[in-house]
C-alpha cells in the first residue's frame, strides 16, 4: 500500500521533534552557571531550572532563546512547550495550569518576587500574560522586579479576545475551543463551568447572578462585564437594553463562534 506524501511529512516532523526534545533534555542536564546574587531566572517547584531572565536572547540559558533548552517549544524544560509539565495547561508545575498549587518561582537577583501562575488564588502571583509580555517588551522592568504592564493591559496589548468584569476580574477567553482551560466554552474550566465562582454561567456567583452589579444578567446594572475582541473593547455583555453597544449574555457563545477564531490565544 502506497504511503501518501503528507503522512511521510508528518512522520518526518514527528521524528525531528523527538530528536530535538532529546537534545534539549540533554542540554538542560548541564547545571546552570547563574548563581548567587546574579540569579534572575524562573525555577519550577520541583527544582527544575526553567531559564534566565536576561536581555541577551542569544544566551543558551535564556527563556527568550527559541533554540535553547528553556525557550524552544519542543524542549521538555520550556514553558513554551504546551505538552511539557512546565508549559501544559494541565502540568503540575506549569505557569498555565489554573489549578496547580506548585507553580514556578520568579527570582530577580536571587530574591523570589512572584509565582508565575494562572491560578488566581496563589498569593504573590504574577499572571502568565503579564510575565510573558514583560519578557518580550519590558525586560528591564522585569529585571527591576517591577514590570510596567498589568494582566489586563497585557491581554489588550497581545490582542486577546476575552470577557472582563468591571472590577478587573478576568472572566474567560472567547475562543470557541472547549479544550482551552481559560475558554468560556470549556464547561469544566474556571470560566465555563456553571459551578465556578468566576463563571458568568454560575447563577449564584457575583458574575452570573441576576442581582449582582458585576453580572451580565442583572437588567439594572450599569457595571456589567465587557467584551474585548482582538484587544479592543467592542461591547458590554448585558441584558440591560439601556447600555450600548451590547451583546446579550444568552447569545455570547454564538457571538463568539462568529467573531473569534478557535485557535486564538
């Protein structure tokens, strides 16, 4: 039976990715030379070094080095590898897992300044969006321990599509991907579950009750959630017909399916 060119290409790509992963794993076994007071880096809770915080993107140990063991999307020790335990939304030590109690530690000059995590109940938290934006756009601010961009600002600057409450609470991405833990389409996630306190679908929460000032289902509120499309405010999410522009919360899933790519970040 003949093999199609596409299947051969896929097999070759898979083999190359496996080889890259093995090479990066070997590189990561070499102890980091970044020690003492000069240690500005990300460290996993299991002790794994996850890369330097440095403006030298050619440094092999830099998180920003796309060809290094800590910056490559194929490396098992990279937060950019969506399948690794440090980059997956399900990884125990990942910055993207909204439920983990063991996220990475951000050290600046040897001092822990934050835990980089999507878990909002972790104290001393820095949101992954703010951290990644600072890495690429405000590295000096990050090295001072004071990045200038907040989580909402980072979401806008990176062109995300999402819901945000009037009090600043993030209420989920609008991408129609039911496997994205941050999407309102994920019925088991913190923003799509009818049992979650941060879901507009929980009729007993501050963000889903018909009596809450922050809920889209309160027909009298003047402070409902806002919809952002590609980083820009586009409408209030509310049943209050006096507010304009607006999207009815009962139609938000259909609206998102029409306007947002399922592959959007």
